[in-house]
C-alpha cells in the first residue's frame, strides 16, 4: 500500500500595478554651427498592471519504507497589460519655439498610444523518486517542468515589438546525499540537465532601443558538489563547487519586426 508521508495544497493570487513616468530633453547641436544636429524631447507615461493566479499541490508517498515517490503540479495563469503614451519630438537648435508645436516641416512627432494585454497559462508537473539506501545515504532523481509567462515591454514604441512569448523549461536532476565517519563528513552530489523552449532574452538593437525576444531552444548541463567536514570540535570545513555548460540548440536568425528594420540599415550584422 502507498502511505502519504507529507503533502501540500495551495492557491497563490498576486496583483501588481506599476506606473512609469519619464521626461528627457537633449538640446542637440550648438546654434550657429554649420549643420547643427537637432535635439530631442521625449515623454512617457505608462501603466503596467499584472495579475497572476496559481493552484498547486505536492504529495510524497512511501512505496516501501525506504522508497518514496513525490508527485506535484501547478497551474498558472498570468495576465499582463500595458497602457502607455510615449512621444518623441525633434528640436531645431536655436529655434525660439522649441518645446512648442513647431510646424510639420520643422519637427517630427512620434506618438505611440496603446492599451494592450496578454494572457499566458500553463500546467507544470513534477515527479521525483528518492531511495534511502542506508541510514546515511539517500539517492534521488527528479523531473520538473517550469514556466515563465510571456509579457509586454513597457518601453515599446510600436505594437510590432511590444510582445514576447512564454519560456518553458524541463529540469532533470539526479543526486545523492551521504554522511560518513559518524556524521563528521557530509557529501552531497548532483547532476542536472535543463532544456529550454522559448528562452527569453533581451537584445539592444540600436542605441537606447532594446527588445525582448524568444530563442527557439537552449540547454544547460551541470554538476555540483558540497562537502562539509568537521575534523575537530568547533571547526567546520566546506568545499562547494559547480561546473556548467550551456548552449543555444536552436536559434533562428533574428528577424526584427517591420517597425525596427530601419534601425538596422547599414549595419553589417543585419540578417
């Protein structure tokens, strides 16, 4: 028979509202110079609301006195929004009307006004097995699914580049926890392998312009250890280390949205 050793069930609600205000002025070139460069004035007022609700459970069963099975799961639903007005205006050096409504031939106004939202949801399971081989040695293995919802960039200035997708992770781990020499030496070892789909990353595509995108796939392999020794009363020695290797396994050529393409003209890295 299975015997429940421990378990947990819960509900997690979360609500947050952030507001970002920003105003900056760059006066540009010096009046009177040949072909003075224009300056800019920018203004941003952005509200970023978010709501998250999750329900989760985890139970540990004893198949035998020494063999345990843990199963769990979590359902998450995230709602994120962006309500923004973001404007930029070119200023003509030396023009006394700077900061006012200049005629269209003398300024370029870039208003971006948006009220958008995005919903992401995912069920993420977990399963683990642990075996108490002796009173001083336990080995385990686990497989866990992780989820990071997609979102919206509060610095966006166009709808084409405002959204990015969710990130999913499968994490596999095996390890052992052991005590030696009447508990004066403890050795913990683990090896793990992570597989990502839709890994989120931020790239700077032009000065002061960045975008969040998703890589198709990535992996991470690692091995870590923690050794604790108590050779004498009052003395504890620790030796902790980790070795990691990560790589993109599938990274399509970054394809910028149409609104961003003018920023790449002349850049040898384009496409």
